[in-house]
């Protein structure tokens, strides 16, 4: 295979220790992501200071529904990054501008329709999840302010993906960090300073999403001039390649919120205290395991470069090292959570069933995240080595067969049983996905479609109850042929 003109500049991961590449890529990617998730924890902490358990439960219900809109935006951002990244890699600037403009048009149409439909059906979906009484009223008041900001969040995420496709991860990080900093400043002002409570939290969220979109727009337009003049006919022409990537990407991303909604509905049967505990877990979990979320996006370029260079032994060693990293990290964090368990309960003023669920998570269920991590790494392999359907199937398998039967059995033992069932399901699909990934890696030398330049979808690991400010942070364009890297500048 002839080397591309840029191959020498894109082969950074084809030499040296694969473990070092895994550690360096993951650690640098995780800094911004974990900081965003930490701000989400602070947000829930502020709300817990209001001293009403129903408030935390309301946030839990609201976040479960919002997770669906976040997942749709992530899928669109993945397609945007993939198509624009490919055009930039081919040095076709005008095509890249056209695709970027069209992608933003698709995003706005989709998210506006989604926001309108969701706004008028909020009572139905909240009641479907099990919200009732005062908690239902609180969740409704929160979401009626936040739902109209869905297009703003989508724009912020899509702008971040465009900046990564351009090879400017620093400014992409500015987008997410601006949201985190704004939340840190605005939440206490709106919640306590203006004495608006949960309404203030919703208003702050709206303003933060506007800031996300504004900072992203500045980077995309002012710094890199990545958008062209919008033409409806061109948007129609660009639609087919966009949908080819966006539809399976969205389908894959929707698996996690579907499973999460089922768990939330099951936990809701045991009262607001249980839902409040689940909401606390949902905010603590991404901070604790945010590094694993970053790993799911960071390991992709390492795998794809070595695959492009036909370094199949290094592809296998990258997979092994990523899983070893997952094992060491998850066991270490599990131990820390077990030790910090009383402190976490105290910080969020959790009582009764909420405190018990947090305790069960820290002492036992957190350990199952090792297997979620294995699933994330396996999906990175599937997506970057030409098996995107495997990732979709395993994601949906985990969200359905890996949750529903386990939770149905666990429900007989109370909210704690639901939580334990949710964790146990990850074991089956994590081990299965890892085994399948190694099997496919062993068969790579036999493949005849090596030169196929089809775009594969990068993984984005999701977690329950995140605000979306960090969503799509790990979305990166894929450059398979010649072993493309993730940070090549295209200025």
C-alpha cells in the first residue's frame, strides 16, 4: 500500500509503548471531561443544600429525560466530526465548509423539533418514569425552562466536534470548560443569591448552554472560518452521507438512555428517596469513572493508526493495555469510593433509602464498572477497525438484555436489588464484548477490505444524569487510511 503524503506525520502511535500512548492520550483527554462532571456534582450539591429530598429526585427524573436529547446531539456531532474531518484530511476546504454548514442545519432542525415535541409531552414522560405529586411539579417547572435550550446545547456540542475535526482540541476544550466555569459561578447566584431554588438552577442551565454555543461559534467562525454560505439545495445533497453516519450513531447513543430510563422507572417504585439516591450515584459515577469515558475516545486513534499501518500485533497490544489500564483504574477507584462512602452520603445530606443506595453503590456496585469499561474499550475497537454494527449490538444488548432481566429479578429485593441487578448486567456484556473484540482483531490480517475508506464511528461513553456540558467531549474524527492521528492541525 502506498504511503500517503501525510503518513509520516500521522504515525505517532505506530512506534513506542502502546501502554504509554494509552495512558498519555487518556490522561490528557480526561482533564477537561472530569472537570465538567465535577461541576455537575457541585450542581447537585447546591440543590441538596436546599434541604428537600424531592428536589434531588426531580433533578433525577429531569436528567433521565434530557439524556435522550443529549444522545441525539451526540450522534449528530459524531457524524459532523467524521464527515468534516474526512474532507479536511483530503484538503477539500470548501467541501468541509459545506458539510459543516449543512450539519448545523440538520442539528437545528432536529433539536428544535425534539424540544417542541418534548415540551408539550413532559407530563406524560415524567409520569411514565414514576414522578408524582410534589416531585412531578418540581421536575415540570425545571424542565419547562431547560427544554427550550436543547438546540443551544446541541450547537455547543457540534461546534466542539467541528473544532476537533479541525485539529484544535484546545479550543474544543474551551467550549466544555466555559460551561463548567459558568455553572460554577451562576448556580449559587441563581439558586441562593436570587433565592430562586430549583427554578434558579434551571435558569442557570439555560444561560450556561447559551455560553457553550457562543464560545463554540467564536472558535468555529472567528478563529477557523469553518462555515460556508448556507444553500438549501446543498443541504439536501449533503443529507445522504450525513444520515449514513448519523442514524447508526444516534441509534447506538440512544441505547444508554433507554436502559437508564428503565432503571429509573424501577427505582421510582420505591419512592423519592430512592430516586434521589440514584441521582446522587449518577453524578458521582462520571466523576469517579470519567477517565474511563475519556479512554473510550482516546484509544480509537491508537487502534486506527496501527490498523492503518498494518501493525496488527500493536493493535492487539493496544487492546490488552487499554483493558489493563481499565482494570487498574477501576479497582483503585472502587477502593477509594468504598473508603469515601460515609463522606459522600454526608456531603449530599442523603438519608434513608438514598443513603442506603449510595452505600451499596460505593461498596459493591462500583466494582461492576470494570466491565462497563471493557465494553467501552471493545466498542472503540469495533468502531475503529470496521465493525460499527458490533458496537451498536453490544450497546443495545447491554441496555436491554443486560439490564431488564437483571433489574426485574433485583426488584424483588427492593431498590438495592435494582441497583445490584443494573451492575451485574454489565459483567455479561463487558466480558462478551471484550472477547468478540479480540476475536475480530485476530482475524484482521485476513480481511480484504483494508483499503475501504468508509468512516467508522468513534465511541462516546455516556453516563446517567449528566447535564450534557461534557457530552461529546471525546468525539473525535476518524482517519483510518495511513493511520491518521487525532490531533493533526489543518489550519
